[in-house]
């Protein structure tokens, strides 16, 4: 619908597992984002990529590792997560170039549960 | 950094009534304020935005007002309909922070038929 797809939509993993979240945008944008959405808290920006270069890393623990192989794809690699990492992980994209008024288009999110 | 507060956290209105959601921000340099709507099972979608050189903006049944002196902005929805039921987020950004939006905690709006 928005041009941003995320897979899987739901993921359950143990604390010792390694998994990856995938995001793809079909909008021709040059900036992509990972957000964490937890109940009763503001959306937390995790990572930003502009033209495949990481430009923001908001003190995210190293157990989250982003990868942006091209402007259309973004991955979030997960390993040795904690139960408090359970949340909805949202991917977004925008035109890019650091323009602060660019509309961000969000995917539907991946609901992650860490056991 | 910027801190955005949003109230109320939940809001119920009768169909046809108006709904108002308010946000305050802390960084006087913020000059762009988007509002996003998130329906169940979906990601947030932009519904309206306002820049600091404008005091009010309207788009059909929704409007946003901005008071830069007081550092607060509000979303107004008139003639509410059941499909307006969703979670609404305000955000603030400034040219100093590039792509980064600072979001509020969200308001869950329920429109009762």
C-alpha cells in the first residue's frame, strides 16, 4: 500500500537465535530508517541510511546490526536479543539527502517476540 | 535533544463530534511538525503537516494549528467518522537534525458510532 514492504510480519525467537528482518521500498527513495515501537513510548529511531551510507545510530546496542546493500533494501540482523527487545520494528523510507521535511513512508512492521 | 509530549493518550468521541489532540515541544529550533495516523496492523501514515512559518493548515476535516511562542501544536478532526479510529502521532524536526523526527507517545482515538 505505502510502497514499503517488510518481512516477516511476525517473528518469535529465543535469546540465542540469529534472525534478520527485511525491508524493501519501491518508491525510488534514497533514505531508509529502522524504528522501534513499544507500547506507551514514542517511536524510537534506531538507524538511518542516506544513499546507502549510515548517517544515524542512536546508541543502539550492538546486538542489532543494520545492513543496506542498496537504496531499495534494508536489513536488521538480530542476535542474542533480550526479552525487552520485543516490540514492533518499523522500516521507513524518504526521498533522502537530509531534507528534514521529507515525508517518511512506513512499512507495516515486524512484530518481534523474544522468549 | 528535542522532547515532544502528546495528550491525551486515549480519546473517545461520538461520531460527528470533534476531536483535538495536543502536543508540546521543547526545542525552539524545531520548525516542521507532521502528524501521522496508524491503523491497526499498519505502519504510520502522514495525514497533515505544518511548517513554522504558518499558523494553521486545513485539509478537509482535519486541521493543524501551531503556536511557536508557546511551543505547542494541535490536531483537530471535525465531523469524526468511525474510520478515524486509530492511533495518532505528532512529531517535530528541525534542519539541525537532518532526517530525524522526534515523535510523541501517541493518542488512541476511538470514534463511537
